[in-house]
């Protein structure tokens, strides 16, 4: 599964890209969102494995 990461909603010219605080904050928000999604997937996976491992012991 290949993911395409897009940091900005609207593409910007490269001259603006490297010197605008607004663009930097937009990239930071996008990177934070990607990191949170990654951690959520990892935690969900861990919780699923934990539930599967505990359920047979209870029964």
C-alpha cells in the first residue's frame, strides 16, 4: 500500500515555500497529522493483538 503524502492543500511556488512562516506551519501541521495517524494505527494494532491474546484465557 503506497501512500502519497501531500503537505499543503494548495500547491505553492517554490520561492514562497522556503521562507514563509505560514507555509512552514502548514507543513508542520501536516507532518503532525501524519505522525498522529501513524501512532493511532500502531496503537490500534497493538490493542487488537492484546485483545486476541487475552480472550482465549478468559474463556
